C-alpha cells in the first residue's frame, strides 16, 4: 500500500467517525466567538453560494468541521451547514 493510499484510508476512517458523532442540527453547540469571527472572515457566505464554493474548493476540503457548531449569524450558520452537507454528499 502506498503512502497516498494509506492517507486516503485514514482520511476515510476519520470522516466516518466524525460523521457518526455529528450532533443533529438543532443540538449543535454554540461556536466560540473566535471561531465565529474566523468563519465570517474566511468564507464568502455573503457573495458565493454554498454550491459554487464547494464546486471550486471542495476537493481541497478534506476535514470540514465548521458545520459542527451553531453560529449567531443565521446567514453564516445556514451557509456553513449547507457547505457541510454538500461536501458529505459529494464523497
């Protein structure tokens, strides 16, 4: 088995464990203030649709966890939730 194959296998196992532990959308804990500020700066939730963002960047997003928390900005929260859903769907 090559190093790339080993890494792919480990990544798949991490994703499966992570997905199995994901809380229901309503049960997500609140994001820490720092994480919410980072997400608001890092993601173009006001200018790009989740589908367009995932189409452009999805292959590089191996371990997306921003949808694990609940954000006070409802637009940011909905955008991140949809990005996470789309990333899981395309696997």
